[in-house]
C-alpha cells in the first residue's frame, strides 16, 4: 500500500490507543477506548479478550473517522506485557485472560525453581524468579485449572490481536520474551521449560523479529476496524521495549526512564547481561537487549498516598501543594525514610511479599515530609539500578525521561542529582505507540534500519542538569534508604 501514515496500536493494561504517525514522527490523529479489568478474588486480575478486541476496533474506527483508510500504509502493535490469553482455534476465550498484575502464582515460584533451577530459569529467560512472568501462572493453572491449559492456543496480547487482524497469531520476540518461556539468546520458545509444563511450542504464537510483516488485515477485521482490507501488519511487541525505541534509547550511553504507573529504568546492552538488579529483555529492534529495572509501584504509589493521606486526586491543587511543601524541605526529608514496596519488589530483592513502610517519623513531621521522602525513595531505587549497570560495564551518560512523573520538576531534578546524569525530557508523547509505528516504518522500508527511524521520528525537549555538589549527600541517603527494606520485612 502507498499510504503516507502508519498506525501504532498500543494495547495497554487500561486502554487502547490507535495513533496515526507521519514519516517524521508527527501524531496527526488518534482514537482511544478503555479496557475493563475484573478482580474475581484477592490478588486476582483478569480481562476478557473480547474487551481487547473491542477496544482495538473502537480506537481504530474512531481514528478512521479522522483519516482516510487509504492513507494507512501499515500498522504495528505494542502490548501490555506478561498478560496471557487462553483461546480456541477460533480465537475465542476458554477462560479469562490473566493480567500481569495478578498475584495468584506466588507459591509457584519455589516449586518451579526447585524443578528447573533458579539460575537456569534466569539465564534462559533473562528473568529472575518472580511473580510477574507468565510461566508461574501456567504452573498454577496446571495444578488448579488444568482444563485451561487444554486450550488450543496460549497467546500474548500481540499474538491475539495479530490473529484477529490477519488470521495468523504472531508474537514478536519482544512480546514473547516477558512470558518467561522464551530463550532470549536462541530467540525461540524454551523446550526444557515447556516440557516441564507439559506444553508444546505449537500452542503458542508464531515468533517473528520486530519489523517483520506478519500478514494483512482481513476482510472481516477490516469491517470491524475501519481499516482497508489488505493493510499490512508488522511485528512490534512489548510496550516497555517499544517505549524505549519511541524515545530513541536503543543505543549505548542512554538510560530510558519511564515514570509511569510502574517505574522502568532501562539501558541497551549488546549482550544478554544477567543480573539481579534488572531483568534482561530482548531489544525492540531485535538486536541486543534492554536491561530493565522495574519498580512495580511508581505513580501507583504516589496516587495511593495522595488518595489515602493527602485529600485525594479529585482536588485539582493537591499535587502543586505537595510539590511546594516538598521543595521547601532539605534533602533527606528531616530524617523520614520510605520503603516504597507497596506491591512487592522486583529488583534487586525479587520478593513479591515485600511491603512499604514510613520510618523515622516524629511529631514535627507533616505531609510534605512523607511526600518528599516517597519521591526520594523511588529516586534512589532507580539511581542504584543505574549504578549497578555502570558497575557491570555499561556506560550510562544521559537519561531520557517520559511518563506522567516527568512533569514534576522537583522529581526530575532529584533523579538528575542522585544519578549525576543529565536528563533529557522526551517530547515523544505516546512513546509505546510511536515505537510500534517505527517498527511498521522499518518493515515498510521507509528507513534503512531502526536507528534511522528513531533518529528521525523521536523528539526531545529540555535538559535538566545535575547539581553535582549534592551527589555525596544523595549517596549517603541511599545507604539509609536501602536499609529500610530489612526494617519492613514481616513473617507472612
């Protein structure tokens, strides 16, 4: 097709965004639709695959009211990671999809590591044993709902949506990778892990390198979405990796920082470095890897704190007041220390049972101290991740920041000071959608490679320079704040 626009379809946890992009990275139109989530039991999080498809159709139809379908040269999908669907041959659900937030498989971690070995699982998948990868939920289902594993197909969101669009369920390397069943060096489903679960690779989506054409929009899908029949569909993948591509962070010396619901600290590596301070993810270009630190509760922690202790987010002035109060306080929040593990901790402790805590409180402390100490804690978690990457041989020189938290001037300055690195604020809104669109652009031949696509289509704005005289104080605070984890451990 000879259109002048490409679509990045971002199917995230709470909503789907369909954005049409130009060759130079300008967003010209978009459509959006919400995706509901069910919590059928404590720690359970599920979705209906028809809601994924419905949100994709709605967002695409809305987009097609703003641009002519013939202008669309191609489409690629970025998807919520570690979420799994169970469908029949017609891609109809046999049970609800299990979302990455789900915590039901906590007891499977010791069972699977005893059977396969923690180091072997980590080295194969790049993921330390943790509640998030899909492999542990599959183990849970084998013991509690074995009939669910008799489904014809076990698909990630990318695989499901490409199946509905083209008739061929296809996972990119980056959408398959977060399952914890993917051999990150061989770029294929891991036979030893599948054998232990009693599954075969044929049950999962076909695998393709990012940027590969996986099919064309079929007649029925065209009628549902408003896209033209035959519109090419290309492999993109996991939303976290796509966002890193969208801000042009897939190159040496850069750290990608997403201050969103979760906080992602990622850096590109040419080799699959294995460490406990990050999880090793395949690169969105198919070349190299992302070392990715992850705080499960980023903006989620802040929103929880504001709603529970500061009057709630319905007050339009609440964040401005909290920022002003926090900015008036010294580094260290007058002795208040926060452990931010509200929903467990991934790196570096990999303990899903960890919990949050506020320590060092006195009668003179107020809400501003708690807020500032919370920002300091999340800042230091990311700073230690960056330092660990540097200790392992990477050379971080700059940070690229995206996400709602990047709007906080106070927080961004904290991160610059604590890491000692300048921070470029990305102007590439909807970075995951843009990264997916870059995959389509490369697949279409608009650019010679992903580097050229990212250089052309991404945007950066202002730069925040670190106050290097504050670094020693941040390092001292880091030692104290890191010790808060041990203080909050409980027998559970």
